[in-house]
C-alpha cells in the first residue's frame, strides 16, 4: 500500500501502520525496548518528519499521478520469487538457534542494553555517530546548493549548467550572493540547536522549494 | 582500553583532521580555502606515520574483537591513505576550476576524509556490524559527493542512481548479515568461521548459504560486478571527475577489503559450498564479458572507464572463486596494480578535461605531439589496463589467472584472457586518438596545461606501474605478508 498508493500522504500513513506491525513483531520476540524504539523513532519522528516535509515544501499535496511505473510485473515477479525462496529456506533450516541466542544474551532491560552498547559495542556506536554527522553535513550541502548560483555565473569556464534554471533565478540570487558565505556559517552553527528549523527558514524563505524537498527527504532517510 | 585507543589512532587522526577542516572552514570562511589541502595532506601523512609507529608490529584485537589490527589491515590502511593522498593532490587544481566544489570546500574535504576513514575501518573490521557500518561510512559520503555539481543534471542523476541502488544494496547486505547471524548466532567473523566448521553449517544450513549470497549481492553492488553494475556507467559519467576517481579507487578498495575480510575470515570454508562458488563464478564471468563488450562502443572516457572497472572487478573475482592462499595475495597484488593504473588514467583524463572541457575520447586527440610526456605515461596506464607486459596490469592478471588455473578454473581463465584481448581494442583506441588523430578544436586548448603537481603525481604512478614489473618480488612479498595472518 505504501508504494502503490498514488496519494503520498496516504503512503505516509500506511508506512506508519507497517512500522507499527514491525514493532508488534518485536514485542512478540520479547524485545520490548526495540519495539519502543521502533515506535518512537520510526513512527514518532520519521513518519512525522515526512509529513512535515510534505507540509512545508509542497504547494499542492494531492494525488501525484506523475509517477510512471512500467515495471510492475517485473517487480512483482521478483518479490514473489524472493518470498518463495526465503520461505523455503526458513522452513528447511533450524531457526531455534536464533531463539537460543536471544535468550542467551539476556538483553531484557534498558539497563542491560545500554551497558552492552557502551562497553562491548563502543566502536560501532561511535562510528554510527560519525556516520550520522556525515549524513547531516551532506544533507546540508545538498540543501544549501541552490541559493548560491550567481557566483557560478561570474566564473568563466564553468561546466555544463542548466541554462534555463539559472536564468530564472538570476535576479533573486544577485542579492543573495554576498550573504552566501555567512549563511553557510550561520547554518552550520545552528546544526546543534535546531537543524530542521534553521535550514528550513533560511533556505525556504527565499527559494522555490524544489531542492529543499530533496534535502529534507534525505534528513528523513537518516 | 589503552590498547583499544592505540589501535585506532590512525582513524582518530584522519577523523580529527576532517572535523578540524570542517570547523575551520566554517569559522574562518573563504580565507581558509587555500590552506585546506595542505592541512588535509598533513593529516594523512600523520596517519600514515601513526600506522607505522603504532600498528605495524602490534597485532591487536581491540574493542571486543570488533576491531582487528593485523598485517592485512595495516597494509590496507597505508594503501588507502596513500591513495587518498594522491586524490587530495589531484583535487587541488581540480576544485579551483569547479565552481560548485569550490563553494563548499571544507565539506568536500571532510567527506573525502570520511570515505578514507570508512575504508580504513573496513579493512580492520572484525565483526559483521563493523563491516556494515564502515561500508555505509564509505557509501554515504560518496552519494553526496557524486551529486556535488548542483545544477548539473548529469551529476544529480549520478547521485540519485548511486543513492537508490546503493541503499538497496545495503539493505540486501544487512539482510544477508542478519541471516548469517541467525544461522550461526555470532557476529564476530572468527567465531562465525569456527562455528561453521564445528557444526558443518555450509553443507546443511541453507540459511547460511542464502545469507552469504545476499551479502555477496550487496558487496557485488559496491564493487560494481555485473549483473549489479547498472549504476556504474551513469554515476561515473555524471560525477565530477575527481569523485569518479574516488569512487573507482577508494570506494572499490573498501568493498574489496570488506569482501576479503568477510569471505576469507568469516565464511572461511566457502569453497565447500558449491552454491557460493558458483555464484562468484557467474558474477565474475558476467562482469568481464559484459564489461569488456559494453566498453567497445563507448565514446565518453569516464563511461569507458566504468565498464573497464566492471571488467577488472570480474578478473579480481576469479581470485575469490579460486579461494586458495595464492589467490588471496594475487587479489591484493591485482588491487595494487588496479589502483595505480586507474589513478594514473584518471589523473591524465582530468588534465585533458580541464583544458579541453570535454570528457569524450575525442578530446584526447593530438595530445601525443603537444604533451609527449603525459601521453607516454597515458600509454603506460592503458597498456597496463589491458594487461600486456611490461606493466603492472600484467603482473596483477598473471597471478590471478595462475591462481585460477591452479584451482581448476581453467575454462574461466581462458574466457578471461579472451575478453582481455577484446579490451585491447578500446584501450588502444585512446592511444590511437592521442597520436593519429588531429585535434580539431580551439587552438588555445591544443596544448594541455599540466601543473607541476599533477605531472609529478602522474610520473610517480607511471613509475609505480613499471616498478611492479621490474621488481615484482617486492610486491608479491607485500601481498603475501598482508594475507599471512589469515
């Protein structure tokens, strides 16, 4: 339903429902903490973030029939093949080993969980944080892009640029060219405090919202 | 705890310098731009020093065995750092002329440093979580860097394709890892290997085999092996050339070092499973057949190199299919040759692109007479790519093929040799353009501008290509030492 729905808002809510079911599975597997995290992070923030992105970026939220899809049959076929083969594999192999391990680890409470996270798995934890920082910087770079165009036109010998696009926004950007550098600094400083808010207002105020959506989308991914 | 910290000092240095550059470029602003590359260079050199000082003679297993320092990881870290150094060197001139990259220079170098750290972590990761995380740490910056030319539609396309397919690959990889965990109950690679041997899982657990194959699909995406190569041509063509170089060298290094870790340490007996071997053989065969034949009609140099790198991935996979001790160091030697010749070819192409504003093969026309030295180096790189003696590519191919023959894969090797004969055509085509076709364009651009730094890098790489044939024993020794700890 998430991917076949033509209305992107509906898709978002279907996604929430799917994630809720996944959380249920975690509860059935006795991983309550994971279930809680699933609900909090995925449904609580990511889906809501998608909705926010929709609200802030799109002028018209509605049925988007633009998405052409001529690979439906192929995709369905692949999915069915994958499903059948995985079911066969699962039914032929001994799954009980998984259950053994889950009980052997005894990660029942949040206390145990955090204990393991900060002793046994410190390095992966730190790397994950670096990874998030990288993604953050990257999404800001992508979101920042559009506003500093004028600079590019003064430089001779640039590579292929979409001429029409630059032409349209030429006037707006002339004003902004000088502020550009300061804005980067300002946005980067604000990362810590309020990422979504700051970049949203700065970029969103002046610009047509196309590229902003991309940046926001990527934040959602992260 | 102390030994834990000592073992990751090189990574800490590289990360630290990356963050430093990011912060300084924010607070100092445009004035800092000129100093970024030297600072980054200092960081990388310091990290190389740290590897020699702290890690080389101190094999260790830190952070609860999730981080392994052995010969393999030390060699690979130095190898990665040197590659990164060369890329930073090449980027100095390139970014000056690229209006987009120049604007966010601090972030640009920060992301390059993160790719480097990811590759270093990959080569020393000891469990599945680290493998996955470091692969992501390599991938996510490259997605962003591929789309760094903001208004260039091709760059956007490159980034988007790379991102969507890359995320799909990561998902498949993660699922494969979770199946392996389900089958063995361990995430540590060495313990996985032990459990597989003890319980004979490779012959009776389909869960493990399917998990391994799914992980191989994930890695296959990252190394660009057919039939998972569809992102490669468009991404290579669309990205800024410096980033294409990054993707084709460091990102590939990461994927291959991860694959070596995963297969030779984790699933160390993967030769026992017909399915896994068959899968690798199919991957390898498709890669070099498709890669070489699809490269024939290409007119764009970067697209051509994309297909060429697909075929090289195929040749390296022969080594994995052979799965012997010799094959392991053969793959390592091949990787060294591959990186050297790819860096060389791209650094020449970058100069051509900067002067003539074109990435077509046509743009190489006539440079044999205007820039004799660079052209001769380019001939070396191209011949090396084909794998004809007396250059590095020959040594790489020779040992991989030898390992293949010893593992009774002679038929695969024969197909490999035949397809590399096919590859002669398109590599020599570039040489033909350089010498036998007159340049019909702007007369001012006839002579290719070659800054001293670039010429220096190109000549060092050309020398390396020759050195690998003159004293192959040194490189074989390095390769052998790098894998002895397995």
